[in-house]
């Protein structure tokens, strides 16, 4: 299983979108400062987590989400944030 996730920086009010096989480890890495791109914006909280069966599906959804503007991304989170489908 692969996960597409949207996390939110509570200190800087920005979103980060990524995909991984191990979300628990990845969120720890984001909040511990191991990821250069997210280090300055800690702490991060989960807003949306979607399960995909293959990495290619996860990468496709990640790319689509990264192309959304903030308003459309927030609409996506509102619609799918509590569910495992997209």
C-alpha cells in the first residue's frame, strides 16, 4: 500500500503534499527536521491521508494535488480528508 498525504504547517499556514509507503515514519521525519524542504515550517499536522494500491497511482494523485491552488486543495481536503478514497 502507498499513501498520499497532505500535511499542514500550523506555524506558517502552508500545505505540503507527498507520497510514501510508511506514513508514520514520514510524519516523524517531517516533524523532526530530517526533510530539508519541510524543516523550516515545523510543526506539521495531518490534514488528509489517502491509500493507493500502487506507487504509480500514488504518484499520479500527488502530482494532481500539487497542481491545485490553495482554494481547490482545501476543497479536496474538505471532501476527502476523513476518508480513504480519491
